[in-house]
């Protein structure tokens, strides 16, 4: 009887944790008259789908060759691909996480197809790392390109709902 009670308690706790994990693909409105909507066409689907579009695949490979395999190959957990829309501007958003720790280790990848601008913000437990462009000529440290920064911030805020 005691074993059954422990199993029920464990199942309840695990179910609660899964039900309260941060999503990877929330949709909604953002500041500056922008919104995040489901991706369509070639980008519709989950993270690996984006790699079937050659422009995205080239940009992604160029920036993630030295990164964790789940990010470089987009094989971690992922939600639906999304698009940030602000007027005529559209930015693809791909969110992927480390399957061993999806709640605390994830990446928001953004790609602006009209300019081939790529950037990513990685949340690695309590550290944040950005990929995209050097902070200054010749620097190793990178930041999100301005063209995709608002899209990443919007997607992150929708997924996290103000939590961190």
C-alpha cells in the first residue's frame, strides 16, 4: 500500500512539472504592433523543418558549427516554428531545447529571409549567450543582430509569460 501511495505521489509531481514547463511555441501580440503567428509554407512544422530551406540551413550552420549538437542539428525538443510579423517585416522563429533540460537550456533562433540575417539567444541555465554578429570588429563575443532582436524578445516573452 505504501509503495502504491509513493507511485501515485511521484506520478502527480511529474505530471505537474510537465504541465507547468515553459512552452516553446506560444503565439500572440507583442509591443510595436507586432505579433507572432504560426509559420507557413516551407517553414511550417518543427525546428528540423527549417533546415530544409537552404538559406536558413547555410546561415544556421555557419553560426552553430561549434555549438551543442541539439542546437547545431536542431534535434532537441522543439515547438512549432513561428513567424514574427511587424508591418511588412517577417522573421522566422525556431525554438529548440536540450532534451535533457528543456526548461532551463533552450535557444531562440531567428532568421530574416529577405536579408538572410540570422541570430540566436541561448539560455544555458543561469547564463545567456547570443550568436549573430561580433560586438565590434574582430571580437569573438557576439550579439543578436538588430534586425531579429525584437522577434526573439517577443517570442521569449510569450513563452515565458514574464517568468524566468
